[in-house]
C-alpha cells in the first residue's frame, strides 16, 4: 500500500505537467513560428516597396532579401525542433515535416538570390513559398492531431485550414483567384490563425509531455 501511494503523485505529475526540456522546445517552436511570420511579412513588404516605388532604394531590396533568408533559417530550425518532438510519436511525418521545412528554406534562399541577381519582379514567388509552407503545415497539424500533444480543436484548425490554404495557392497559380488581395485572402485566414494560436498555446501550456514520454 505504501509503495502504491508513493507512486500515485509521480503518475499524476507525468499526466499533468511538462518536463523542462519539452517546455523549452515548445517555447522555441512558438518563437520560430512567430519569427517566420514576421520576417516573411516584412521582407515581402520591403521587396514589393522596392519594385513599386518610383524611386526605388536598393537598401530596401537587400533588407527584404536578408529577411527572407532569416525566415528560411527559422523555418528550417522549426522543422529540426519539431522532429525531436514528433519522432517518437509519428516518425514518418516528423521526417516529412523536416524535409518540407528544409525545402521551404531552400525556396526562400533561391528567391533571395533571384532578387539580388535580377532586376525584375516575380509576383508569383509567394505562391511557391505558400505551397511548400501549406504542405508542411498540413503534415504538422495531422501529426499533432494523431499524437495529441496539443488540444484536438487546435490541431483540427490546421487540418482544415491548410488544405484551404493549399487550394487557394494552387488556384492562384492558375490565375483563378488572387490570394494577395480582396476576398481571395480568406484562404489565408484558417492557417494563419493556427500559426498565431499555436505559439500562444506553446508559450503558456507547452506540449503534453506525457504523450511524448509515455
């Protein structure tokens, strides 16, 4: 009876708390998501301002390219951190997510090289980035849904949102809609909400470590 009593708090602790290493990884992943969002948004805006300005400043183009490169490094780091978390739970999808994030990084670097070496604006470059990002997000959210390391409703937001995001990106490639203006931007909303709410959850609650450990 005594041994059983002593074991109960430990079991309850495993179910109800996160380990420091898991919590730290969750905070890092949350930071990576937010950093990727802001570096891409600002970098993209600077590149567009360079090409749309009547008197373009080369500093804006260089700063925009550097921010896209930073975004690429951040998403690759995100894939690395999530691989550590997901490998014991969903090994195939953890590798797929890592590969897609590295591909996204290479895509962003290639875009940066294009803008540094050329002088023409390529408006569709965001669609190439969005397509890889959407595929990565779908893999991640499905892995989170299966592994149950974040709430089911949050995972479902990604599972529903990223296919909408992907369909919108592919449709934009064929000029069926414009996801950068007007009503077409609604395709970005569900996935965008997922990438905003997930970091907030990770900052406050972290991953459910009993699933990772047990």
